[in-house]
C-alpha cells in the first residue's frame, strides 16, 4: 500500500504527494495496456483531431460528450439507463434506478450516489466501447450502511462507500491492471486494485492509489 490509507476519506500522512510509487506503477500499466489506444480511438470516434498527449481534461470531455448512460450488472440484476442528456440534464427516474442497483444489498437500502461517480463509470465504459470492448460494468459493492461497512473485511471506518462516492467493479475481458489504469488516468479520485479479491475500487475522494 502507498502512504494513502486505502479507501479512506483522508490520507494518513500530511501533505498531498503529486505521484506515489504505486501511482507510477499503475500509470505504467495504463500506458502499456490502454493509454496508447485512447487518443487515436477518440479522434476516429469524434471525427476530430486527437487531443495533445497529456490533455486529460480534453479526453474526459470527449468521453462524456452527449448522452451519459450506464450498463451495469449486480448479481442477477442488469440495468441499462441514460441518466443525463445535453437537452434535459439529469433524469430523476434513471438516477433512482442506478442508485437502487448500487444500493447496500445486505441492508436493502439505497442512497443518493455521487453524480461524479456515475460520470467516472460512464467515462470508463465509453473508453472501452471506443476501443471495441462493449461490456457491462459488474458491481460488487456500491453504497454501504455503517453496519454493513463494519462487517466488511478490510473496509475503512470512513470509507467513501458510506457517502455514496465509491464502487467496486470489474469488466468482463478487461484485466484489473487495465481497468485500474484507465480509472487512474480518467478519474478524479481514489483507485484501488485488489488482486486477491479480483476487483477495482473507484471513488471521488482525494487523489490516491493503492494495490492490495
């Protein structure tokens, strides 16, 4: 683990490092596995010149251009939903459906999930689709109540899951390293790669990264 404390809200140490050893390692995975595909693929999809290398904000804007939809799987439940459009903004019913799928299944309680988290998931899904990988995001954990979080092995006491700002995900046919690398480049928060548990944690908290 890096000096950032897993999926906690705040870092354990003082200050905010620009890049950690784990982040360099994971960014390396992204560059090797996925990063080189992004610029030409988005340029072809958008019919416009590719963004200059390092223009992450431009990439994010392209990935979230137009309607924002999610294709999610949670156990036996599957959901395809468009939660935002340029003309109408957020669709309240679609948003509620997504929040329900991302609920605490043990407590059977939903929560108002972070719209930024939905955008991160949407951006990852669009990135994969632009590169020919049209697959649902499989969710193993979304919102957690305090009691569920307390019973979850290895969870942080102030986990972002408690605030509807985190999800643990996998994508069929996509390695954990590639998925985590994409999330690290595209997202604006925490990314954790859990090798033994076979999922990637993404959240909208402080920028940090860890591998367990």
